[in-house]
C-alpha cells in the first residue's frame, strides 16, 4: 500500500502531496513527484562503510573519523545536507572540536543576507504567493531548482480561499526563461530578455522611474525604456504583488547589489500598494542549516568555533576558501540527499557521510553511508520560506544509521581518541 501525503525532501519547496510506494526495498514515486523526486527517492537500501578503502562497520568508521578529527587543529564540517537532527548534531560536534561550519550552497545563499542585514525586506510565503498574488515578477529565474514551483504556486487562474484570482506573471532576466515551462494562460508578452548580470541596473532604473526621474537614455542593454515603464505600471496596479528571485541563479560578481535593488523597489512600491519579496532556495537542507546554526550558535553560516565560542565570518569561512588556502586540516562532508553533491577536492583527510550511492572519486579516508531523511528515516526540515518545519516520513526504511546517530557516535568516540 503506497504512502500518501509524503513530503519530498529534495528541494526547498518540500511538496507534501507525493504518493510513494515500495519496490525491491526502494521507494518509488507513484504520483505527484517531479523528475527530480522520481530520480532521487529510490535510494539504495544498503551501503558499505569504508576506512582507507577497506570495508568496516559504521561504528568502526565512526571511530576512525573521530581519530582524524581529534588530530586536526582546524577541522571543517561542510555540506550539511541532512535533516534538522543531523544539523543539530553537526553544530554540537563543531563546538566540541572547534570546527568551521559551511553548508553546501552557502556561496549562493550569501547573496541574500547582506541586503537583508542592511535594511531588511518585506517577504511573503509560498501559501500567500499561491492564494493571493495577482502580479508576480520572476527576476532571473523560473524556478530551475524548484521544479514544481509553477504547478504548485503560479497557476494563472485560481479559486483561492480569498476568491477568484487571475494572476499576471512577468519575467525579467536571461534566456533561461523557458516558455515551455510557463503555466497555460500566462502572459508571455511580458518577458523582458536581459542578461541576469544587468538586473541590478534594471531594478535601479525601475526605482528611478518610480521616483519620477527623467532619464536621457532610451534603452538599457537593448531593452527600450517603454518596456520598463510598462512593467512598472503593471507592478503599480497589483493588489498583492510578489517579486521572486533565486540566489543560486544570480551567479555573477556582486549579485547582492541586484538583490538589494529588488528589495528596495519592493519597499518603495509599498507606499502605494502591497508588494513582497520571495527568495527561492533552501535545497539540500539549506534553510534548515541556516536556522539550526542561528538557534544554536547565534549566527547563521558561515561560522567557526574557537575555544567553544562561535565566530561569524561569511566572507572568509567558505569551504572552498578554507580548503584552497590550506586553512582546514580535516574535512567532514555531509550529503544525505543528492548523490551528485560530492565533497570538494581537498589535500587534507576527508570524512564523508552520504547516501549509499554518493559518487565518490577519489575515495575519502572514511565513508559512512547514511539513511536518506524523508525516504529511509523520519526527520524534520524547514521549508524555504522559513515559516513551517515539516515532518518527513520514511516510506522505505533502511538498515542505515542517520546522520545524527553517526555524528553522536563520532562525538562519543572523541573521548577515546583523545585518550589514545
Ligand atoms: S519540486 Fe522539489 S519538493 Fe517538489 S517534488 Fe520536486 S524535488 Fe520534491
């Protein structure tokens, strides 16, 4: 009997309507999942722990991992692709061994906090987007990393709890906006094709026009000024507007300036009508990692513990930066969701906690296969809009330890390693 209303853990949307069956010990999506969910739910039910390439039990591997961490002076715990219990255990271990902590998508996610810390922003939720937004502007994204965003939240017409909704959707950004992915009935005339690199200028221009500034230019990077004026007019006419971007898709230097321009435009539009922002993201447990680090350490990632005290340094504590500079002498990488999210290259000893089919080449010093949260073990994850934490089921229970169990064992073994 397949399980229904299963929450999918494989992107920040956390769709909670999947139907998942069980075949040959592996979970199979039978209804409602996207291609990503269909590909990732059938995780292998078994895996082999290894130390220096040789088979070991997972407790033996945990002991070897503890020895490597005890010998390190500046360990790095990175990836953090797991559920909230695993991330809590990771923060506790980092405090114990004075490690740096860095989630796998922090480079992209760091584009949001600077504008938010400087001036804040008015944000909304996925539910409000779905049920209230009558004008939606997609800036540089069509939800490439959230495959069911359009289906779940952007239907052009909707009978919502607040009445009949007719939605206008406008896209501004590079040609990654694929018309085939548009919801039927969406207003395709309103695509402003502009490289994402120029989004800061585009939203700066919109702010200037909103403030009544006259501009001598007639176009911005080939897009006539009238197009921007038409966009502004549509934004003005909204009863509940939502501006969406995806930090992962703003992959150019100083992208935080584009985020800042968008957030400021929304703030200024709110003097006349109601607008909110909705940043997309949060895959591989990213939203949960940010929240757990903040709850337990007082800072969001990136951070480091020194003498048991947390220090925040988002510009210097990135895993890539630390590894390239030789400032980490042991890496513990956690990736329990996606077999393609492999550890970065490192010259130091590598310990990997990952789903059994994680692609590892070269092999790490220690590998411990773990249960996939939401597939093989229950758990909890925070949705990307940060307003709900959803329970995860285990439609295909497996005889694999959870990330939290392995990290607790490593922490326990640290005492033995120090005494040895
Ligand atoms: S859109 Fe995301 S959460 Fe929804 S089914 Fe696909 S991968 Fe899972």
